[in-house]
């Protein structure tokens, strides 16, 4: 097995790249995307003060502009065009027949007015040309786009669809060549900051054919192209991860790019191959970003040598929710504590479905359903995560900073009034208690990143001051929120352990189920409670619905997920009954809103009967199997 294939297989096994069945066409994991996002932030930090105008073009461009660019003269082997079906119904029948018998169905496709973008800067030149003459100072542009080049390969660093980040400079010869040299120096320093050893060498583009050899020689002879090279899949043939190109006045002449005095503009560009840089980082520092050197993490994520985040490889901008929080679910959010643990467990690399056995024991407590929470002992038994209360005797942020430096996640009851992710419900409207898990903290910059409800967020500035009650004086009562801290094991629990342990715990929680049907107990008092709710301010309705129908509905939707995860076949009936409870609670919540608005409570008498019946059937089914 060669080095290229070996590295590619490791990337697949780690889940960083996703095999699509086409060489050079890969999906990327959230972790892979976060590394790219972090490096782009480094690019912004280095080049942001230059004042470039940002533009973002799609991965397709105007075919007429593409043809005018001359790309097909030099690189026909790399081009990608977009074709589409433009035929009649009879042609459609013929197409389907070809597909059915395995013949070529593409022969009737016709070229559209779109081609795949070959380089991020290609759509820029005609765009700027339409504006008229450039100002005396020229122009500087910041671009990023997916690009296509048809060169299938097993080398993960040679992809067919990839992203280029570019800065393009337009101006006089001296101006643009100074720009190129400045970025060559910057590029070396940037790679040094992220722990990558590089070389810069003269290069040429892959021109096509015999005439292309002459063009390549001319390009090298005139020092028009340099590349920053990093070994990824071959030490002998390192990969170009940045390029520094001087086009002379070629694009200026072709597109009519003129300076204020009427002279033809010269152009130069610097390009970052984002996937290649990410691959270089994974190759040199390992496939787990948590083990990367502290100086590299600091350069990419702003982390100090002492750990200032428990999960360094995530950011609010690129975070992806777990499937248990999909918007397609009946209850995309449940309660702040369980939602938080779902995301934390998924981020740590283990299945959150394993912990949900506690949902089998939910009861009606007279004025609310049990606010279901994962027992701390279950977290330790299943995942090896030890969570316990943290005493608060100093400023909260100081305690959190110490614990994060020790790799521990702090779960704190905070005031949602200061949390922008609650905008529209609580943020700057209503004070309320909610649990967050703080992953990253920068006290000096007044910035915090945290898990809350179904995702991962950040806040800063005045919200930071409010969240940590920094306005309090020594005369005010101290800020002493209930706080837990979680210690994670060195290695995540394996799936076999999770499944065996979760099955055993499901039996424990099933034996703790209420002796009487909790939904029937709720139904007996439901109409009277709703009648009393109708006399309260309307905002109270939402609190009542949250603590009753939402808690029971969300609880049993998660119970269905747990049973399906344990064994989709064995627990199919019980899982179906659990979903019936969830769906019924959702339906009754709408009926509740109508009843309060119309002050008609009689229809609520039997509204919960389907859910109560489903609970009986679910428990009977589980009694035969657990």
C-alpha cells in the first residue's frame, strides 16, 4: 500500500474524510471543517488589516466569461462543464431506457451557460472590469470558492472539488509584485506558527500539450509562479499548499482592467489550498486535534499553553447539532440539562442514546411531569464521566478557568436574560435559570463559548458581564450558582460496553417506573389546571405547557430513540408506543392553546386518553423483554 492510499484510508477510518466512491471527491467531517475555519481565521488575522474587499462567488461561473478567459487553450484536461437535459418527452423516454439497460444516458445532455469554477479569481476579473477604471491605489480583493479540476487521484491532497482562499491585487507592476513578496514572507511565518516546515520553489501551471511545455518554461524563466510546498503524502514530492502568482498585464489586457491614468493594470494573487493545508496539519500533528501541540492550537484557536477549552476542535460558527436535535423531530429540544448532555456526549465521541434509559421512569408529580435528567451515576457507569458539585467560594469565572485548564467541563446554572441564543424568549426580556456547559473561556477578552440546549454558542462584552454578574460590589449578595464539573476519561467508552451497560440500566430504570399510569394521573387534573392557567397572564401558559406536555412528550420521544438504539427489532412495539405518547402530547399542546384562548375546557377531558393507553401498552411490551 503506497503512502497516499495509506493516509487516505486513515482519514476515512477517522471519519475526517467521507468516501463517496469517486477518487478526489470527498465529504468532510465537522472536525475537518473546523480546522479549515480556524486556519481561515488565521488568514483573516494576518491579512485583515490590508483592507481587502471581500467577495464570495459560487462554484459555477458564467460560461461566456470562462470562454473569454482562455482557460480551454491552456488547461482543457482540467475543465468541468455543466450539462443538463433539454429534450422532449420522447427524448426523456429514451434517456430512461438507456439508464435501465446500463447504456450511456448522458449523450443527449446539452451544455448549459454555467461551467465549474476552475480558480477562485476567475469570476473576479469581469466583475471588476464592469466597474470602470480602478482607483489610483489599485484594488485588493479577498475571495473564497469551491473550485473544480478534473484530475482523479488516490492522493487525498489532489481533490477534484476543493476550496481556494485568495487575495488578488490589481495595480502597477511594482505594487502587485510587492504584494506577492509580502505574502510569500507571510505564508512562511503562518506555516511556522502552525508547526509546518515548508519550502518555497519556483513552479509552473500544468499547461496542456506540446505548446504547453513552452508556456511552462516561459512561466518558470520569468519567475511568474512560486509555490509553498509541504510534505503530505510524499517527502520527495511535497504538495503545493500556497501559490504566489504574477500575471503581468495578461488579465488586465484581456478584461480591460485599467488604472485611473488609463494604463493597463497588472495583477497578482496569492492562493491558499484550504483542504491541503488541513491535510498537512492532520498529517504532521495527528488525526486528533486534542493532541496537537499547544503552540499550534494557540495559533489556530487562540488557546494558551494551559488548556483553555475542553474540546478545542469546535467553534460556534461550524458546530453541527446531533441528530437527536434535528428540526424534523416532534420535540427538537427537551430540557436544558438533557439537551446539553446530548451535545457534550456527541462532541466527546460517544453515543448519547445510550444514556436515555432514565426516560422509562418518568412520573407525574401533581403539578408537573418529572423534569427528567440523566443520573450522574449513569454517566459514570456508561461513559466513565465523573460529574459532581463544585463549591463556589470565589468568583465563578475564576473557578471555571481553573477547571477548564484541568480538562474539566463546568455545568452552571446561569441567567438566560444575558444569553443571546435565547433571543425571542428570554434574552433581555425575562430572567430565568438555565444550565450551560462552558467549554472555552477568555476572561480578558470577555468571551465565553458554551453548550446550551441543542447547540453550541458564544457571547461576549456586556452579556459576559451580566452572565458572570461582574457588576456586583462587595456590598451585594455573592453570585453563587449551582455548579457541577465533569471529568472525562482518557479514552471514550467503546460501543460494546455502552450497549451492554445501557441494556442493564434500562432494566434498572424500568423497575423504577410509576406503579400507576402517570398520564392518567395527569389527565384527571388536566382540565381543572388549565382552567386555572387561563386566569393567569398569558406568559404563564408557556411555563405550564413546558413543565407538563413538553416534558412528557419530549421524554417519550427520547425513550423511543433509546429503545431503537438498544434493538430496533426487539423493542419495535415499545418504541412505537413511546412515539404515540410523544405525538399525542404535541397534539394536546395545540388543543391546550385553543382551550385557553377560547376558555372551553371540556374537550380536554379525553384528550390524553390515546397517550395513556400507549403508556400501558409500552410498559406491557417492555415487561416481556427487559
